[in-house]
C-alpha cells in the first residue's frame, strides 16, 4: 500500500531507525549519568553515616566506666567501631544503589512481559517462586553463621591484642609456640566459618544461571508451540524472553542485598548494644563542689562487689589518708589494693559506705571535678603516640616547660 502511494519505504525505515535509535541512545546516556550520580550520592551517604556511627560509638565508649569495659572487651569494642561500622556502610551503599532500582526493574519487566503474552505468565510466576525459595533457603542457612562470624572476629582480635601487648612475657617464658597455636585456632575457626558462608553464597550465581537458562528454554518451547498455532509472533516471544531475563536480573541484584543484610544486621545489633548501654556511674543532677580542697580522704565502712559477683572483695574498709602524709596498702595479689585505688576516682562506685574528700562524698560531685583533684599513676604505664612532652601535658595542656621538667625530676624520669 505504501509503495502504491509512492512513498519511499527506505527513507521511512531509515527515519524510524534514526529517531528510535537516537531516543534509545539518549536513554542509555541518561541512565549512565544517573548511575554515576547515584553512586556518588550512595558513597557520600554511606561514608557520612559511618563517620557519625564511629563518632557516636567512640563518644559512648569514652563515657564508659570500668563496669562497662568488663562487659565489652577492648578487642570487641575496637571491632564494633571498625569492622561492624564498615559492614553497615557497605550495605547502605548497596541498598541506595539497588533497593529502588531492582524492584522497579522487576515490576516493570513483569508488566512488559504480560503486555506481550498473558498466557505465558505462569512461567514468570514459576521462576519467581523458585527464586524466592532458593534465596530464602540460603538466607536461613547463612544467617547463624553471620552471627557467629563477628564473635569470631572479636576472638581473633583479642588473641592478637593479648599476644602483642604481652610479647615480652611470651618471649621470657618461651611460650611462642603456644601463642601461635592459640592464634592459629582462632584464625582457623574464623576461616572455616567464612569458607562456609562463601561456599553457600557461591551457589547463588550458578543456580541463578541455571534458572535463567531454564526459563529461556521453557519460553522457547511454549512460545514455539504458540507460534506454530499462529497465536504469537516471533518478536513477541523474543521480547517476552528479554523481559523474563530482566526480572531474573532484578532478583539477582536483590539477592546481593540478601548476602550483605544478614551480616550488616548482626553488626547493627552489636553497635546498638554499645549505644544503648547506659553507664552505671554517672554525674549527680545537682552536683556539689570542692570549696577549698585540701585532700583529706576518708573511707567510711566501704564494701565493694564486682557486678555479678556473689561476695564482696572489700568489706568494712575504714581509714583516713591525711594530706602531707603517705598512706600505703600492703598485701598479697588479689587482696584488693588496686580496687581501693580505683574507688577513689570513681572508676567503680562503692557497694556500701562512702568515700569522701574534705567531707564531700565523691558521688555528689561531677567526675570531671573529682578527677581534676587527683593525680593517678596506674600499675601499667601507658605511653600515647606523640612526644614525651605531649604525654606529660595530658593532665594540663598549658603546662610550661619548667613544670614538665619539675614533674620529670619528681618522677625520677629526667635521666632517661
């Protein structure tokens, strides 16, 4: 009919190709631009959230008393503020990039496939059921392993931290082989757990490929019969196949989220445990103040028991430390000498009785004001990164060089 009307079929076809091809090219370029923008926004959002989480977690940990540090090991707190935050950051980036895109792609594919052939819709339904069943099974198997994985990372960090901090003791007693076996056991436990998770996740891609190829064969087989019966066009069958593959790809992208979500969920609960923990030692609502501090320290019938312990480690402790005099405690290991010292700056609170300075109960003043009156030298010395001067200025950042020199001489540290 077009030829009889004298129209140029070649020109019409060429114009059609240029118009639709140009439109498809613009869509592709727009999609690429959107992908880049979404990637940048996702990275920025994930990094910002990780920064805020690390800051909040570290701030919370800084306010912990020794009671909370006894509950969370140092190695576990480090893991929670690094590895766990990274897991959440990765899943946030992945969700921003896929959580909206994949469902749109899948739902759009369903509508477009149904527009081509309603009679073959059962194939898509079958594929979705098989995919959901497989992904759900993997999720159920892997979730407990993800929960265990973070505790194994804690364990590995704990063993490494103890080995490095106690390296001189280890060498002195020639226990390197024992520590190597201890580290190897922790390392192997983590490796075996990760291998199990990795193998389970490795099944996703080949099974997805099998499902995709099975759907293709099923569509071709059913579609060929309908083409033979003149109830479907070849082009519609090919389009239906492409849309079916698009639906499967959407589920494949969502399965990537299912890989990350279990571990991120465990990490989120671990971080929430830290953030939701309220320190047992806190400042009073209406604090008192040291009017004219002289340093008269009194323990009044003090007893103390560690959280969860059945018996007191200190009972009926009653003494006075007079300013200008040296008060010393002598006793065997485990008799409570360090515990008494830890009660003074409120690293722990007494279970009964009271500790007063110049007649003021130390629980009635803020911890900052209390500790500002105390010079504390722990049993285990700690040198922070930096210079000797920066370490000496921890107590007073404005201390002069003369004050540093005097402090070093009094501590008999000026020679070394």
